C-alpha cells in the first residue's frame, strides 16, 4: 500500500485531543516561580533599582549587576550595512522599549513572585520615545542605540542599469505608498520555560516552548559561557509558534542562569499581556513603489523604497535583516521584472523587537505587487486578470533580478483555475444587481510565489554568522521491524510526524503506525534547525527520505541473501520483503531480527539497521492564487467575506489533509492581517493593545469556509518532490481581501493603502472621498 498522498488523520491528534500531551506549564511542579520586572517606559536611563527590605523580601531579586559575568545576545550579519547592537539579558544602564526585562524575581509561589515584582521600584530618567519611521529617520533624530546612528540597523539596495530608461519610455507609471500594521503571532500557548538543575551532573534541563531547541541550546550556552554539554533543551508539546518562538529571548537565558545559581528548579510562564509586550512582533512596514508599464500593460521596471520597523533589538539568530532583506530579494514575486531598483531598510525604534512571523515580508510584498497590478489595470483600462496574464512568469527556470532561481511552477495555470472556479463574469452580473439595491460586493485576486525549503545557501547569502538551513535525521529499525526516526526539526502543530511517518513507511514498506518520530530533545535527536519557513517537509522530509532509502537498501540486500535472489528483485511492501516473480518472501520484522541477532551471516551488512540522513537543498518555490469575495457596508465600514478560493501548487502532496489544514490556518491569519489585528503604540511608546479585548483576533464567525484546490508541479529541486506550504495562506490572503474591498467600493473612487482595513479606516477613506 502506498501511504504518500493519502489523507491520513494525524497520528499526533489522539494524545492532544484526550488531554494527554505535556506542555511547559504542566511541568512546573516543585519549581520556584520566576517573574520579570519590566520597564514601564520606552526609553530612558536607569537611575536606580530599589529592592524591598531583605527582612520583608520573600524571595530573591536579581538585576543586571548580578549577571555581570553573562554576555549579551548578539545576532550577527557579516555585512557592512549591518549595525551590531548588543541585547542585554536584563537592562543595564538604559531601557529601549516598554516591557524590556529590568529585573528577575524568584519566590516560592507565583503569587509571592508577583507581589515581590510589584515591590521592586525602578527609577528611570525617561526620554522621548521614537516609535515611527518618521521620528526615527528625521534629520537630527536621537539614536535609539549609539551603535546605529541614523537609526538604520540594516540596509540592502540595488539598481539595474536600465531602470531610469524604462521609466523614461513607459506608457504609464503607477506610484503609491502602502502600510502594514504591527502584528503579533499570538500563539495559543505563550512563551514559557522550566529549568531544572541536576546536582549529580551539574547539568540544567530546560523545557521550553520553542521552535528551535538545538539553536536555543547553542545561544544560551554562548551567552552564559558554558559548554553545550552542560545544557539539555527539550521542546515538549508546543502550542503554536508561527515564528515568534524561533528567537533566543533574554528570559530563557535568565532562567538557566537562575537554575545554576540557586541549584534549584525554576519556572516562568508568561501571561498574555507579557506576550504582547515583550515577545517578538512582526510586520509594521511602509513601502513606496513605482512601476513602469508599456502600452500593453507589461511591467518594464520597479523602483521601490521599503521600510521595516525592526524594533529595539536584532533577533537571534536570523537578525533584524530577516524582514527588510527578504523584502529586498523577493519583492518581484511571481512577475517578470526586467529592471529593478530597490532600497530596503530595517529601522530601529523604541518598540518590541521584530522577528519572523508566518510569511515574513511576503504578505506585504504580495499586497504591494497585487495593488500595482490592480492600479495599473485601472490606469491602462485593462482587465485585472488580463494584466496578470501578461506579466506572470511562464518559462522556467526563471532568474529574478536579485538572482533567485525559480524552479518549475504553475503561476498562470493556478490563476486561470481560480478564475474559472470563481466564475468572475457571473459575479460581475451579481455585483451590478447588488449595487442597484445599495449593496457593495467586490472580488479580488492575489497571485504569489512562496520560496520554501531553502538550505544554507540562502542564509549564507544574507551573510549570517550562524548559518542554518540543513536538516539531519537518524533512522533506526529495531529487531521487531519498527522504525524510530529522530529528527532535528521540532514540529509544533504542523502534523510533521504523521507526514514523515507516511514518507518513511513508503520507502521501507511499512505502515505509518510502525514509524515513531522523536523530536525536540537535544540529548536524543541529531543537531537540526527546527520548524519554520515552510521548510520541514522539504528538508527534514528529504533527510528522512535519504536515510530510509539506506535502510531499505540494506533490507533488500539481506533479503536477497536469505531468499537466494538478486537484491534488485526484492520489493518491500506491506511489511513483507518479496522476491518478484517468485513465491519467496519473509516479513520485514523477521528480516530485521535476523540482521540484529544473526549479523554474522550478512558480512558487511551486519551491525544493525541505523542510518543517518542529511539534506541541504537550494530551495523550491510553491505558488498559489487566492480569490476573495466580500461585501462592504459603506455606512459602518464592516466587511463580510462571502467566499474564499485557494488554488495551491505545492508539488507532490505527502498528506493532502494536513496541507489543507495548513492552508486554512494560514488564510485565517492572513484575513486577520487584512481586517483585524494591529499592535498600537501611543506617542510615548506605551503599548495600547495588551489584551485580546484590544488586539481583536478574528473568531470562527469571521472566517469563511476556505475552498481549496490543488495542482502538482513536480520540482527537481526537492528529493521528495514536495514543496513547502506552511506560510502560503498567510502570504496571499491579505492582498486578495484588500483588492476585493477596493473593488467593492470602486464606485466611490477609493483605494485602501493600509492594513488592517478596519471599519474605522474604511469609513475614514470614504469620508475623504466624499469630501466630508
């Protein structure tokens, strides 16, 4: 039986659905409680930290002075346009954003720790906060950090020779500004960690809700100046990450330090307010773009100025360059761009650190390019679908102006399929009828490319000092014929263990239930980089595929010896090794037992059934088209999404059910980006949105049924023939929704220039259009 391609329910689900999983907060029994005293202001000089009277203090208070032997977090890009800003574990002389940890308190219970934290007085000589692009880039602006004069932490720029000539010869030039608000990944489970000191070995075991346990171990050990062998990191069940849990945070370093200092078990579980205040933020970008088109609507050139608010510090290990440099490299998206000019800057402000969130720059890039196509279509009098037909990449491989090589895709075909499913001509008839009744319907489409499964070459190109990208696995068959696959990736809800079990089962001839996948423990899994960036099925899957093939080769050779046939006649399927064309066979379990317990008879094949897999590909591009149909109430500014269509091409689908789940979740987050979610700071750098009542994530009532259709373009760049799909929903949905709103309100002659398109923003744009 072939398991790849089947809609197999997730093997992970029974444990979670029955409440048998163990999350970090389930592991804190017997631990001292840790809380952090956080800066109440966005910028200023610490003049005093006053601890309670020791006689009245039911616990311990630690400040930066106590951690004098602890280093700083330092994400490094080896490029001249990058400014290295040290990120202290606890604020030293200065604070740089509201919520920055200033002191750590430890007490017997959480209630006592809360009381102790509230009794610590922090006196700060506050300075005017810098929170916006205009404030940061103003002439003579105060430097947020002395290491970054001008408040630019990283910059990328290029300009091909023909940009100016293309604009000079253009039949139409389309120019505009767009903005995306600041967001939180808002995982269901906030950050948290339990650090347990072992007196016998002197080691600390840190259970933490993270996406990259091996990297976390490396980072903590480096900052504390201890050998990695003295630290074990375990990611148990993780309640969502979406990129927020990729980075090394000061709190985890402080936890391990405290466990070593006190030789006790300590635990910190952040609340939702802390998560909004001090966990990594995302988006917060402003793009200015001009596009030059010929008279037929073909794009001749782009000239863009891209700004990303990277916050107060540079996230480790990927650095604050992750958003601006991806924007720089991937702005053209699925379109042919003959000439390209771009300047992309990461601007530092007195706000929470920016770090990856599902999609990383591409939701804004796609919003920008789709608005460019829509606005050019209006200006040139061309149908919006037709202008895309004339500009989408159609011949592969295609090399972008920045040197990215796009492998085989179906950009045009996916769009045409989505357009057929949506039946746009019929919609236009219904739209006109609705307008005659005073109702405003709109349709919008979004075509995009998603760069996935890229290995070390991509990160090395960014000049990262720590270069992630590869993945490793250990695959072992025991004497009963069951397989244990230990992976360096660290899944947290993606269904990766099920998909890998299907993949390995097919390669070796077993059932997925016979494959146990272990992840998230630095003591028991090979070094790997974790789960992020739409990579795990491509890279961890590729490593698993290669390791399983080595096991299968050994099994075939051993079976051939026992059955007295040639190894190339052996078929491994349904748990049986069969010699083709004969009635000779034996169960794979019997074969495994013979290889373990009778290895003497197999010569060089002896010594067990354990193989290592390593995979480091250049990457592959998925693609999709999203179409949204909305109704907008111009009086209230309310938007109702009536229909949402996705046509996705992610290569070979290992498990279509899991893929559909990834797309649905991504689209929901993309709709949130388009309509609802925004972190808002006031002029003093105080975060105003610190609860779910303020931040307004969508509920199931706001998310429509997602109609998902698949295409499969097989890429030679992936050994499994699969492409990544984890971020696609979040990348394409915002642009489709905003285009649909603009189409619905086209009788008013308006354009939506900022996300989220909240009712207040829509009413404001309509008031401006009406001259009110």
